[in-house]
C-alpha cells in the first residue's frame, strides 16, 4: 500500500512538471458581446481589447478596436471599424481595397465567396501572410465594418471554423453553436504569430508599452506622496501604478486549474499588466508564482477593467501588477 502511495505521489509530481513545461490547461470557449458593438463571438480564452493602427493608403491610418487572442500559435481577431471615424471608406468595396493595402505588399487576399450574416452582406477571403495562411470575413452593418480574422491556425484543429461560425451580428440572439471544449486538460503550442499591425500609440508590438520591469520581475511600487511615477515609452506617457488590485472596477477571480489542485499547488501569483487609456488590459504576463497557477492568473488579469487614469486631465496608460492568492480548500 505504501509503495502504491509513493507511486501515486511520483506520478502527480511528474504530471505537474510536464504540465508546467508544456503549458497544459483547460480551454473553455467564452462568449464576448461588447455593449458598444454590434457583434457577439466566442473566443477559446479571454481576449484582449486594444487598438491597432492600419495604413489604408493615401495618408489614411485607421485605428479600429481589435478584440483578439493568440491561441495554439494562431491569431484570432475581430477588428471593428466605426463608419463615423474620419477616413473610414464609405462603401464595402472601398473598405476591402483599403484593408488589402493595410495587409502589405507581401500578403495575398484571395476572394472565395459572397457571404450573408443576420441580414448583413459580406465577403470571405483566403489569406497568405508569408509562410502563414488564414482567412478573413468582412461584413458591413449600419454603423461598422467588421473583419473576422484568423491566421497561423492549424486547419485540422477546426479552431478557425469554430471561431468564424460563432460570430454573430445579432448579439442579443441565443448562442448559435455550443462551443464548450472538452473538460480535460489540453496542450497548446506557445508559438506566437507575428504582429500584423502596431498598437495605436505604441510601437511595433505590445512590448514597447511595458515599463518599470526587469528580468527579475516587476518594479517595486513607486515612491513619493503622489503614489505614481511617470515614464515615457515610444513618445507615449505611461504611469507606473504599483499594485492595482484595489483600483479595478472589474476583477474576475481565476479558475483553479485541476492539474494544480492535483499537485497541491497554491500561493501568490503576480501578473504584470498594462492598462490603456480606456481602462482595458492590453498586456499581461506572469512574473512570479507557481508555474501551474500562472496561466489561470494571466487569463483572469486580461479580463480586468479599471477606471481610466488621468494625468493633468488627460487619460494615460498605466503599468502595474495584479496579485492573485490561490488557496486550496
């Protein structure tokens, strides 16, 4: 009996070690229906809401809201272009031509078929971006152009089709398909696809927005009575806000991964985040804590929402940390 218990303990330790190395976790497709948008969609994990800068040509650069995740080495994104924004094309044909220019000279956008969704007309395209392939569906509504984009997706996995099939232009309607993934843990690739467009106000990627960090972890809370420290990155002002837990207006609690429970993993996890001018988390990564708990903490941090921070009356980005304490019951 004692040898059997020792074997079981060794097995759990082995599973814990392999899970930490392979980034194994349970994926549940989550429905997203932003209040200020006309769509609903499912993502395989919590998404970022950021703004991208797309060069549409002729001196026009559009800054759509991008709802996106990187999952299993692929990008899944919904780009929202408000028709009321300056420079936005007036027709679907003109918009598609501008979007093709924004993809760059090395990309191919091949028309496949006409599509219609919830009474709104659109078109489907096959994408080739260097060595990666993908797909895009472009729709026009009364107030928006929407681009539902995937690239770098493993076609055999069916992720792209599930993502596209879940997209709806009637966010009040019932879910179109059941998208809950199997409850067992799954291993996903950690490869990240190349960024197509820079973050608005930033540089070529999210990393330029992260200030006050070192290889050892997050910077300590700033000194001084004001409680803030000001830095500049890529010409943009970023406030270092220290620990942000008490400043969140939305702070979902992370799920406790089953593999972490089995391994008796618990304790504090610290997540470095960057919050944009609208209060959305635009970057998040774990800097300390048990490896089996870090992914769950990052997922929760991505969904947090904060009151916009003002400096001299102007909204600014904030860099800080969120902490989560995992306690076994």
